C-alpha cells in the first residue's frame, strides 16, 4: 500500500457519508493501515525518529504515538527521540501472520455484511 493510498484511507475518516454506520469499519481499516505502515517501517529501518514515525503513521501527537506503540508494538523500545525496532535473525519474508490475516479478513467480512 503506497503512502498516498494510506493517506487517503486515513483522511477518509473525516468524510464518511454516515459515520454512525461506517465508524466501526473505518476504525478497523485505520488500525490495519497503521499496522501495515509500522511493519514496513520495522522492515526498512533499524530505528526511526519519533517525529518521523508520528508523521508516517499520521498520528496527531507524540502521546498518540506512544499509545499506539504500547498497544501494537510493546517490543519496540524508545531510546531518546528514536524508536528502536527489535531485530530478529529470521528473514522478514518468512514471517507470515496467518492467524492475524484470517482474523482481520473475517472481521472485515462481518462488518461488510452488516453494512450491506
């Protein structure tokens, strides 16, 4: 997913046609986009400045970034003004989060069924 598409998804929250109907699905979609961006950053960098991570993830404040990291990536460490990613000896391409992908797909299908 390119940054343009990720930005469009994150910006779409403000222009939902019926927020009372689409808010749960949009929340899941935004979390998924942020998670994907975070995983790509982890694969691409050894560390990243807090400001750069906040911009990449399109979060409003450093406090929001810290909350996201505590919830989604507690294994990453904050050292000064940088996020240091956990390095593993296993190549990234061999790690496929199958259970998470199945769970998210089922959740999306359920939400889409509710909308339709």
